[in-house]
């Protein structure tokens, strides 16, 4: 599951507003804003966030001693 920091980082990588993320997930802007400020979010909604970001090219980095994060996937070479 992604956390609020990863959510903000992924939006920044994509230059997405909270409204853009709302459109990509169907979640309300209020729900996204509350989550990014540290509020709780159901696992099913976190999954919606993760799937939308991954579809847009974001890869999430698990906590492995360096802390969790997000980065853009390298484009596929054809």
C-alpha cells in the first residue's frame, strides 16, 4: 500500500494536481487532500491510487532501509 508521502511524490513526478488524481481514480479531491495530510484511507482506495499512478508510469519503491519512495519507470525500448 502506498502512503501519503508516496502519493504526494507520485503526483509531483507526474505534475498532477489533486484534481487530476481525482479524475484518474474517481476519488473525491477532499478524500485525496485528507489522505495527503495524514488522514486514514481504506485499502481499496489506496489500491485505486496505486493503480492510477502505475498506469501513468510511476513505480513505487518499498521501504528497504532507505525509506519508501516513487520514481518514473524507464520507457520501454522497442
